[in-house]
């Protein structure tokens, strides 16, 4: 996903100017070490459930003040530094956007993305 293009396209949607005061973006990348920092990651095999991800985004768009939720995950064998997950949440005010962003990110990571780390 090209984040700049995605945000630019989002700003062109009818209602954006009237309803959006904040856009939060997550660009998750493959870490070079395991979560506990103990081992070097050589690659990560990633898969995701795209339909479930779309459903979560649609559910999150029903939250108060939320205009749009966009998510995209990359699949396959990825290396440290590669983009893994993108999430954009646009809405009216900070409190609504932050809460929805956190819930959407946690749900997408736990319900749709499967990762297997390879280490040395």
C-alpha cells in the first residue's frame, strides 16, 4: 500500500472534509529480532484472512465518529524491514479515532494474521 496515495484518495471521498479531523496510520514492519529480543529473525512467513479483515474494518466503521477504516496485509515470506501490515483509521475526534484504531489493530493482528518467524 502506498500510504500517501491511500490518504490522498481518502481525502477525495465525499464527506471527508465535513467528518474527518484525524487520520491515524500504522505501518507494521518485520522486526529484526524476536519479540523478546533474544534471537535474530531471518524471515517471517505470513498469511492472513482478507475477508475477515474486511469484516473487521466494516465493523469498526460503525463506531461513533469513524469515517473509514482501511487495512492491508502482505503475505508470503518477508524479511526484516519489509512492510507487513498497514492500517488507516479516519474519523472525527482524537478520542474516537484512537480507541477504534487500537481495537481494529488488535483484532486484525489476533484474528486475521498468522506469522511464523524463522530465526538463527
